[in-house]
C-alpha cells in the first residue's frame, strides 16, 4: 500500500502497469511453472525460437515488461517493521516470512500425509550475492544455493513442511538435527498421530530424536 506523499522507485518508470491481486497471482503462477519445468532464464518465454523458449500461455498472461516490472518492485513487508541486523531477533527472511508461512499453510491443507514420511535437505539453486546464507553442498545435484529442510510424504514426494536454513547464526537452535525434525513434524501437525514412520539419513539419526516420539 502506497502512503500519501511517499516516493517510490517505480514512479520513475516510463511505463506504468495497473497491478491487481489477480495479476500478482498470475505472476506467481509463471514462477511456479518455470521452476517445475526447468529453471534457467525465465525471460526466454518471451523470445522466439530457436534461441528462446516461446510459451503462448505465458505471453498471453502478461507482457515481458509487465513481468519484469513486478519482479523488480514487488514487496511483501513494511521495511519500518524490520529489525536491525545486529538485533537479537533479526530475521534474514523478514521481507518474505509472511508469504512463506502462507504458502506452507496452503501446502499442508492440500494433502494428508501417509504412514511413511521422510526428512532431508533440498537445495534451491542460487549464485547471487544478495543473501548471506548461501550453502555449498558438493554431494547434492545443486551444489550452490539455499538449503531447505524438507518434510515430504514418502509415497508421493509431496512437500508437507519446510524450513529455510539461515546458517548457525540465525537458525533456531543452530539448525540441530533433532530440533529441525521436531519443528517440521509439529508444524505439520503430525505429532498428535501415532503409527507413522520417519525415514532419514544418518545426520538426523539419534537416540534423542527417537525418544521424542516413543
């Protein structure tokens, strides 16, 4: 929401776009489609073949300039509410924390977990310098990026819960294996039901974890 008298960088753009909630949803849908398809350069959907990856559905949804305009200026949080980096409650994901929580709640409403669930790390490819918690995991297919702890249904690989790893400095409990799994299971509301089997690799295996849900 633009406050009266406030100045924004978008005001200097020659072309203005009327951004509605439906437009934002369509923009997010393009991102989801792009991530599910192959990743890479998203702007190629508006380029002609053979160098581009023409997609009529995306081109008919919005223009390339409109997509770039939203990507450049979209904002989900009031900067005035953020904590200073030196504050004990500083959250590196402050600007998108609300959105991540909403997405996670929506995901959990879309599927009922089966008897077998699994927890492991996943990597989101990222090679930029805008964030400080990029991880290097040489054994993963994606070696550089944002590490995410993921709780999934072992039958379908459906994502039931996730937690972005922010490094030891900002992660809860330093990102210890026991606490990570405990948070993922509790937040997915699976701790009140008995009979499920959790599959993990050796990093998560411990007597303490087994005792929590005995």
